[in-house]
């Protein structure tokens, strides 16, 4: 049995949202300035990318992310002005 944390309704909403591609069973291998390299079901997958959203457990490891040069923006349920249509 495979454990999937994403609830069915949330998955359906994501999959029906234009511009969002759901990639279950994938792991981040490398984040580059304009792309992200993933491994999905044992196969490499390289995608062009502008932003990365990190969901890392219940509490975001902000200090650690900043210490390795990752920009961290918290929006608490609101879209950043540059993304709000």
C-alpha cells in the first residue's frame, strides 16, 4: 500500500489549475537558477523553472534555507503582488 499525503479533493483542484503540474512520487535532485532537476519513479526529469515552493514539514526551516542562499518569502495564504493577477 502506498501512502499519499495529498487529499483527493486537493489533488483534483491542483490538477485542474492551469499552470500547475502535479508530479507525485518525485524528489528534487538539484535546483538551478532557471531549472529544476527531479527524479520521478527512477527516471530523471529536467524542467524549466522560475520559482520553487518548499513545503518542509510543519515548520519551515527558514534559517537553514537562508544560510544556503535560498530566498524565503512568507505570504501566509496570500499571493505575492507579482503573482496576484
